[in-house]
């Protein structure tokens, strides 16, 4: 049995000796009251990346070139498509963020559906931002505060 502990946090324990049951991306299902959880990326070569960060589930709606998150504060983002795999989200007065699609688009009716990654400025440094937009109007936001590597 292989078990992993990072920064004093219990991460996971696998029964398979080769670790193959762990390969992939994992995140906390339950988070703190403020939405803080953990994200893990287990690779087949036995390496792992651990990131504490924000994990927030929400709903969204797209109307034309406008994106609104519910139940967030109702802020409306303008969407500018550079092509099917690149977009810019802009909020008037606060700046914009560029995102790149991970994988291929699976829903021709909802161009936003899928996984997107980009960066955001937080406390004077850039952090990785990962969005997953479902075709059912559900979305997950994950912001990695830092990343630790291990085996």
C-alpha cells in the first residue's frame, strides 16, 4: 500500500502497488467554508503535483457575448472569442483574463463547455486558474495558490 502525505496534509492512499489507480487529476470534494481545498495531479511516472487553492462550484449562463455567474454577485463578463480554443473574459473596470481550452470542444451548441486554463494576478503574482464549464450550466473554478512537486 502506498500513501502520500504533503505539507502535513493526508492526501491519498492507494491499494495498487504501481499507483495506477491514482493517475489523473484529483480535487477536494469538500472544501473549507471559504472554498479552500486541495488539487493533485498524479502522473504515471510516479510524480505528483499538489496545490492548495480555491475550489468553487457555481452556475453560469451565456447570452450572446455575455457570461454571468449565479449566485455570484451578478458580475457580467464580456466574452471575446479569438477562435474556438482561445477566449478573453473582460469585466469593465477590472481588466481581462485570457484562457485556452484544454482538450477538444465536445458541444457545438455551447462553445464555452469544456475545460479552460489561464492565469490571474493575485497579491502581486500570477496563479493558475482552471475553469470547467459543463453543458448543463454548472461550472467549477479552481485557483492554484502554489504548486509543490513530489513522488
